[in-house]
């Protein structure tokens, strides 16, 4: 272990939260190193696999222009962006987490969302409206829905590359294929990280360590231990490197676990997708247009209210529901009335899809589904749709069903215009909700409820923000907010110590 190196701040991880932490710390004139266990090309953790959506509070188009100065006058004139106030953001976080979200954390998330994105813009990250996934054209004008309006230019890969380019400009070292093994700590706090860099073990010493190494979703044993039976069978949407190493290192020196350790973000994902994310496909295996159709399980029965709310507020919890079905799969069914509303991910080459000109023919093409059960379900569903209520994909239109054991609350359309389309999905886990407790300054809290000196955390590794579910686009926003917070705190404390 003679090979050692020293920095002021050591950041474990190289995704959105980690890079925001590194950039914020560097603003204080301290030296920073980023440890990335993945090789270059697979770097960036889960952030690289996302579509880049970021939920931000805004009160006017001017607030959005501050983030997206590239918006043209015609885009502004032809788009109804609406507003998404801080109060609306607070309400969504409270509602989808069943009022369990930590009030101090959600306060930081919401209040700092716009300023953090403006800061990222100044660091070279570009943003654009999510026209393709969050807006429908009505009467010649795009209308956004669900409180989600902005994405990083180039999606998750574009976000990661912009942050890494900024880090390079700022003189931040990034070490690839460097796995953090354990924290170097004593009674006075954390002193560095023991790593294995390209097969060689050594110590890197530092005045502060920021853990931003993601959740434990790529660890099948931990998924089963904490999330429960069958979770070892889930597909992993993102990186194969997020195995809970940061959690383990922190808890090994006494960090307090907190949050929803039995909960996670999990979605409908192509049934035949690979076991881990594929960067060539990215987010394309997701299948999120289910509000406009129905989902059936192996018995041919519907099992969830597909139209309970906008996709943004249900997709992150419906993966668990699909996992709990017989065989851990479902089929999404659509007809031609809504085919034009299906998101781009339904048109990729790597898709598990069948098509038929009659419902009877479709019933025989749905692998592992009982045809008679499916036909009975569709017959009952078609008869229950309130066709007298107008269909409107931009609002919760109240076009519901009557008399069904499992209702469909909005966007209920009869299945009667062939050809019929069906897509097979299973559970794809995105990230886990359980994590480490932090203070409002981003410091890691010990089991004794005191900050562990010199240790900070951000991103998916932090617990207490999400329970049961989450509003779409909040994960990246939280990573940015708390990453910047942790880096700013670490850098400011080191800088202050030098001048005192």
C-alpha cells in the first residue's frame, strides 16, 4: 500500500450527482478527484442510462428561458408550457410518497431546483423542452402535462458528457476502472479511500470524501434481501456497477441507514431486454404509454388501473406490480385509435411485439397468456367504457369504466379498431430508495445521530426522499441539488480551515 496520493476532496462515483459535487467543491479552489469503477465508455452510472428529464419548479416562460435560452420565438408561441410552481412540486412529492418524504430534504430539493439547473447551465449543460415525451399537439399547439417540461440536451449521455467536459476544464482528475473498497477513517473522521485501480490496491488520502455511487439495484443478493422475493428476477435498467458499495462503506464506519429500504423505482420494461442496461438502446426498453391501453397478465386479466394518473406519477411503482404477476410479466394492448400516441420506445428494433387484425387472433399470439381469459377481459372492458365522455390525452379526462373490479379512471378507450398491437413487459428496476442519512448540509449522519467528520453523500445513495413511488424527473434533479450541496459544503469547510 505504499502507492498513495492525496487530494482535498475525493468523490466516489461519476454520474450526475457525483459530478455536480465535484464541480461545486472545485469552486472553492480545492483539489478534487473522481473515482469511477467503470471503464471509460460505461462511465456515468445510472445517469447515462436515463432520458435526462429533470423536474424543476417554474412560474413563467421566462423562468424556462433562463434555463433554455435556445428557445425560439416560434417555439414559445406554439407551446403551452403552463407553470409548475414550488407548491405544486411540494404537493406532488407529498402525494406520491404518501407524506413520508423528509420535509427538510424536500424543502432543499424544491427550493433549489431552478437555481441548481441555472448553475448547471453555467457549467455547460444545455437543456431543451421534452417535446417528444411530455407534450401532445392540440389545435396546432403543443401542451405540456404532468409537471415535467425540461430535459438535458442529448438525454442522460449528453448530461454526463457535459458534466465530464466541465470537470476536465476545471482541472478535476477522473480515475476510471478505480473501485472504492473502503473508507479510511479514525476517531477524527474520514481520511480517504482505499481503492483498487486497474487491479492494483492503494490508498487515496483526502480532507473530505463525498459518496455518490448510486443505489444497490445491480446487486441481486441485496435486492432480494431488502426488496423481497422475486426481486432477483427483475431486469436492471441501468449500469451493472451500482451494487451498493457506497452504502456498505458508509455503514461499515457507523453511518445511519434511513428511508424506504424495501422500496425502489421500477417500471414496465421489455420482457426480453438484457439483464442490465444496454447503452446502445438506452432508455428504449421502457414502455410508458400504458395509460392509453390496457395491461393483462398471464391469466388474461387486468390487474392495475392504467389511467389512475399521468404516467409521470405511476410508472415508477407499476414495475413492482408487474413483478408480482404470475411469471413476472404482462402485455400492453392498444388499438389504432391511440397508436399515434405511443412513445418512440415502442418503435425500436429491439421490441417484443405482436400484431393482429382481430382480438381473437391477438389472444392466440400473446405468449403465455390464457386466450379465453383475455377475451373475457376485453369483452367486459369494452362494455364498461364511458364512451360519452370525450377522450383527451393532455388532462385527466375522467373517461372511465363502470362496474369493473379493476377500474380505469382516465383515458379509457374501447379496443375495436384493428390492427391491434401488443407489447410484452416485465419489471425493470431503476434505483433503490433506501440509503444513508444526511444533514441539510449533505454530511453523513452516524448511528449516534451526529455528523461523521469529513464524510458527505448525494444521489441515489441518500435515503429519506422517496417512498413507494416518485414523480418523474425527480431523481436527476435530486442528484444535482444534493450533489451541489455536498460539494459546496465540503469545499467551503476545507477552504475555511485553510484561512482560519
